[in-house]
C-alpha cells in the first residue's frame, strides 16, 4: 500500500508536467528559450507514449468496462504504474542530479578541459609553509609552482582527434608520435622513476574517506561509493564560494582566493592530526582535479592509500593514454593534465599558438605564454586542422631536447635511465603501453615499419563492476616489466623511406591525412578518365552513324519504289532537300567518328608511355642508393615528394580561389555598372522633373502678372471715365 501511495503521488506530478508542456502551453511560452522547448518536446513524447499504451489521458481515468472484470483492472493499473515510473525516470534524467532542468546544448563538440588548475594552485599557495615543504618533498612542488596559463581547447582537440587506440599513438601526416617519459619529466617537472603507481582498489571507500578525510562519499551507487563530492571537498578547503569575477584577471583572483584557503587550514605544525587531514584533502583535490581528472562532479578516492608514494609522472602518462583510448569521439571534455599535451606540441610541431617568454625557466611549461584568440571556436578548429595537415614534414622537430641540459632539473637526472625505452606505465587500474619504438626518430634513429595490435584484455579487465582488485597480481607481467625497466628501443633501418611509404598505404585514406598521389599519378588518372570518356563518345557516334546510314538507305529505297508514281515539283524539291540534309549529317558523323578514333589512339599511346615511365621510375627507386651518398637522401627525397604534392594541391586551391574572386569581381563590376546606370537615370529623371517644375513656376508667375496688369488697366479706365464725367458736369 505504501508503494502504491508513492506511485499515486507520482502520477499527478507527471500529469502536471504533461499539462504544462502541452502544445498550448508551449505556444504561450515559445520565447522561454531552448531549454523550455526541449522540455516541451520531451513532454509531448511522453503524452504520445501514454496515449498509445493506455488509450489516452481521459481513457486512463475512466472506469473499466464491465466485461473486463478484475483482471482488466489489474492490467490497467500495472500499465499505469509502469507508464508513470517511466515518465518519472525520463523526467529525472532530464532534470539531472541537482533536480534542475539541464540547459540545452547550443554548440556540440566544443572541447573543455576538466582540470581546475587555478583553484588547485590557490589551495596549494594557501597551505602553511611547512605543508608546502612536505608537498615539495613528495615531488609535486615543480608542477604546482607553474603559473596557470590559458588552456588552448582547439589545439588540444585537434591533437586528441588524431589519437589511434590500436597503436596507442597520434597519427600525423609525417608519422606516428607519442609523448614519452622524458616529455613528462621536462615539461611538468614530475619524477618518472621509482615504484609503479599500483596497488589495491576497493569497491567502497566509505571507511577510508571518513577516517582519512573526515568527509562523506558522493552517493550510494556503486561508482559513487568510490568518490567524494567536489563541493564538499571545496568546502573543506575553504574554496566553495571562490569565483573569478567577470572583470578580474587570473593573478588577481588567485591572490584574493588564497586568503580563503589560508583561513581554513590549520597553521599549527604540532597539531599533526589536523595537518595530515588538511594535506590529504589537498592531495585528493590535486589528483582529482588537476593530474588525473575524470568525468562528472565526483573526485576519485582510489589514491588514498598511496598518497605518500605518488612521486612519478609515469602515472600521468598512463592516465592520459587511458583517457584518449576510452573515448567515443564525441567527448566535450579532455581528461588528465590538459596543458601537458598543449606544451608538448610546442616543441615538436610549433604552430605559432604560444610565445616563449622565459627561455631559461624549468620545468619547460613555465617558459610559454599561449596566445588567446578572439575568433570563434569552430573557425580556430578548422584553421588548426588545416595547419596540422599541411605542416611541412621537414619542420617537425624530432629531437626537441638535443641541446637541453640537466641543470636544475633533478627530475630529469633521476629518470634518465627510463628514457628511450618501451615500457608499461601504471596508474592503478589504468595500465597502458608506452610504444616508443614507433617514433625512434626522436632518438636520432631511422624508423622502420612495425605492425602494432591493440592491447587486448587490459580494457576488459580494468573496467566494469566495482570490486576489490589487487592490480599487481592481476597483471603481473606488466608489473614486472616496470621493475625490469622495460626494453631499450633500437632500430637497424638505414632510412625511413620504406616506413613512410607503408605509413601512407596504411593511413593515407583517412580524412585528416594528406594525399600521397604525385603529379604523374594524377596525369595517369586524368588520361584514363579522358580515354574512358572518349571511348563512350566514340561508341555513341558509331551508333548514331549507323542510324543515319539506315535512314539514308530507307530514303533511297523509298525513292526508287515511288519513282514511277506521279508527284508534283514541290514534293520532289522537298525530298531532294531532305536527302541533302541526311547526306550532310552522315558525312559529319563519319568525320566525328574518325576524329574520336584518332583521339582514342593518342590517349592510349600517352597512357602507355606514362605507365612505362612510372614503371621505370619505380624500378629506379627500388635500386639501392649509391654508397657515396648520405643514407638519409632517399628519406629527404620522399619528404620532398610529399611537399611537392602539397604545393601542387595548394596551387590548385589558389587557382580556384583566384577564379572565384575574379568571378566575384566581374559580378561586382556588373552590379556597379547597373548601379551607375540607375543613378544616371535617376539624375536625368530628377533633372527633367526640376525643369518641368521650373517651367510651371514661370507660367504661373506670367499669368499672375498678366492678371495683375489687366486689373490695374480696368481701374485706370474706370478712374478716367469718372474724372471725365465729373468735369463735364
């Protein structure tokens, strides 16, 4: 009965929502915005569903028919309950977790970083001096002391879109690229050596969260019992109400918000219980909203037992690879420490999106100041995709750190033993392969082709229903690989030509890759197309010629049969004219057939010649290069061929753009001439109207003067007559 009472209470609310979202209501509130419109559409779907299942809203409230009996009552009630529950579930999903209507998305595909970098820096700077020293001893001081800068979402999305989950690398027109442990160490200042970040994860962190953080969990669902709420954690750090004002610069906001955090932390180093709790809260916030960011409003608690051992940047690399590999291609957020990929691109293929302001600062992320563009997101995305696609392969910086030393970079010195190695990197349940063998050119070697397969079993075993798992025993081979130090990457290739050719064969047909076809291939394609079109025209011409010849024969035969019959001179002249026209058409068709046959033979000869030339060039390319030449000449030739193709393609685009602009100029000139003609016609019309008005004004003035003079004359006559009369009398 209690459950039935709850369902009965739910039904009126659903009915009120449907009534409020009826067509009449939506028409009255059509200017409420996209959110109300979306709600109206959802409510209309619910009304349609209820009508189709239960016979309409009115029928659901009518008493059952006598023939249905009790069984009909039960079926109708169950159907109503199911419909009400479905409506409530759909409305709950629409409202979201906070019980409010979710705003309608006005722009899809806009990438936003999940990191709360400025607030994490605020929380760090608000710590007492002894707490900040403890954080530096853990190895996080270098990355936390980087001044927050603008995160470039369009650039990050362009890089993310090129991730290949099979090879676990980025696919660029010049080959595979993958961030390495040296990139992590030099850019972020995190240590990459030491123990693997692995251990045990639990299905429920309630006890650990209450014991170590003094906070409640995010919820009671399976995945929520492993997270703490973001708002609750911010309140414990004194930053729940910290918001940057519209006209406030980021440094000013950070300085103002530091006071909020400083007032919340315990300042007594002797109070170890509170000091440890404050530090744990900060570290959980640092991991969950800066280094290992995830989707949603909750913050993972899986690192609670490993807070004292998290001193390596390899876990950042593992989390980044896992986030890139588990995407569906429609994400609007990017996980991990998003500025890492941003700065990584500055060193390998600089696109002019940042300025190096401090060439001596370490870690390297402190050297750059990104440029902020006021252009729309879609425009920046389109421009960046074209720039990456057309970026010259010869300008790619493979050995970015060749001239960089190790001064004032202890994180580089300690991790040098792991640089240049294939190794499995760990971040608890996120275990990913670092395949540096796909970009040995960063080590000064030549690349050879390697067939890679997607790591099977890792994704299936690391995701799914929450439970307690010891990842060291679940994946012992990967755990042992980290302790062995991986495998040193070597290459016996003398050049990268074969790799580049195989790379184009494998990935060249993808939308974001450059076409490999050179000028001769395009010429052969055009010749083949022209030959096919000429062959079709020749066949059509021959068919038309046969038809004309048959008609000519029929006319001659008909004339021979009807020669004895009597016909007038007009009919004979008409028949003769038709015969002449038919003969002319036949001659024209025969001439066209001969021309097409000659053209077809020329095209066949040209095609055979070009095919033979391509075969000879291919044979020459397959021959070994002279020993006296450098071993990278063939690779440079291949790269130059790719660049030549790009220049030819760009030249074609420029030609088409010039033709389009010329056409627009002609149209604009024609419009200008038309406007000038209209202007002249208007001026002429105005001049004629003005002259007409002037003439009319003169006529009016003349008639007025005439009338005035005649009236005066009459008065003068009358006065003289009166004077004569008075004199005579």
